[in-house]
C-alpha cells in the first residue's frame, strides 16, 4: 500500500483513486503542478517519474543538442574541406597556402575532440571559428570563437595601421578615434598621409553637415 505524501521521482501521492482488478491507482501531483492518475505498479517499477513533463524536457534538450552539434559538425567539415580538398572553392586561400588542420582535429573520428574543445572554449551560435595567426594552422592554440567584426578585422587582406604602437584595422582605428563612419578610410583612400589622417580633427563644416542631416 502507498501512503499519502510518498514521493516517486517528480510525483507525490496525494490521494487514493480506485482499484481495477488487481491494480491500485493513486492521484499524484507533479513538481510542475499537474495532477496525474498512476498505477502503484508503475510507481514501484519506476516506469513513471512525472506527469510527462520530464520526457518533454529531455526531448527538447536532445533537440537543442542535436542542432548545436549539427552546426559544429558543419564548421568542422568546412574547416577540413578548405584545407584538404583541392576541389573546394576556398582551398586556394587555405590548403594551397599551406594552412593545415592539426592531427587531433583532422581524422574522420575526431569530431568529438573538436566538439569538446569548442564547448569548453566559448562556442555559441553566431560565432565563427577564427585563426588568431592568419598564416597559422587550425589548432587549439591558434583558434578562437569570434564575432563577424573580429573575424573581418583579422582577414589576410585587411589593411593594418600603427596607432600608438598597436596594429589596428582601419575600422578599429576609426571607431577608437570616434570618427564618423568610414571617415578614416576615405581620408587614406584620398591620399592623406597616415599621421594627418589619424590626427586631424573632424572639420567643423563636416560636423555641421552631419547635424543638419540627422
């Protein structure tokens, strides 16, 4: 016999319900607040742990993990393709330049190793795999998860300028100086010397023009 107040998983027995042949049924309250009528045999054999909410939560968790892992697998496959497959459209910028994938990430069974590193080192949806040294290989010590701006600033073709001893992209320097959008780029494109482009204040008439159109 099961007594009022006994607990089985997320279910707590709150009252007896009825007997059907040799089976006894009780009313249970789930931790989520819902009521469920359960046979005492199902409680005793641990076939029933909740009103059904536990199964739903586990399904949702598996679904999330599947989506997350599928995206990581896509990144992993793309990384290996760029470095190993001459027929890949990006091979010329990676494998042809000598960029390689480290041995621990570059076997058919190495996805789990790559996945474990990714989850431990800040992976989340919206970030992409970025090499810190653009001429270095894909390996744990040279990889990070970066947003689009960080990765764009780290591209091989990005123009770098020396600002107070730091090598910055034109966009980074422009933002650091507080210039209007693309102003530094336009100055350099027009042939301004770097020192003047970096130090000359925004012209008064340019500021007035910006205020007029705001």
